C-alpha cells in the first residue's frame, strides 16, 4: 500500500523534528520512497506567533490504514506531542504543536485510492485541498 503523509511542526527545532519523524516513519511504518522539501506557512485555523514548517512524504507499507494511524500517533507522542486537537461543537480547535502527522491519501496495491469514513480516520483527508502547506508539497512528490 502507498500512503501520502503530511507532517508539520511549529514548536522547537521544526526542521530537525520533521527529519526525525520521517526517519521514525521509515523505521516503524514502511519505506519512505519520496519526501518533499520544507514548506513554511502561517498557522491554519488558529492564531500563533510560531510559523509552521511542513513537508509531505510517500510511504510504501503493508500496514492497513488504522495501523498507520496508530503508528503515526505513537511517533507524535515519541516526539513530544501531548494531545491532539480538541473537538468542540463538531469543530477542531487547533493549537501549537511540536509535530503533527496526517494521512492525506492512500492507495492499495492495484493503485486504487482507499476511501475511509471511519470516525477516527477519514481518507482522503477532508481538508487537504484547502491547505497550500499540504497541496504544494504533495504535488512536489507526485501525490496530487
């Protein structure tokens, strides 16, 4: 299976954190076959004085989508993320974070796009086309 992941950081040494996250993805999830360059952006969906550094990567793995989600959340915790965004009135409340890893798109071994509407995991990511910090790096690695 092939996954496209979006990574972002706006606390600490952002570039180093993203590089460490990509390394851990390669160790814990599968082979990282492509990785975009860094993309810098202002926070999306909240105000902060801390800009983001983002990238996208392509990963080949035999893991199912929920396994990849579990693994990415473990990597986030390993790299200092304490909590995910809060949900209030069915809306996400975003905040500063050392690392965020989202599954953007996924394809099976026949190159058919995987669609998931599970309450814990929506694929393709429902907001990715609204976010330049995802779309531009994703195009760079051929995922859009």
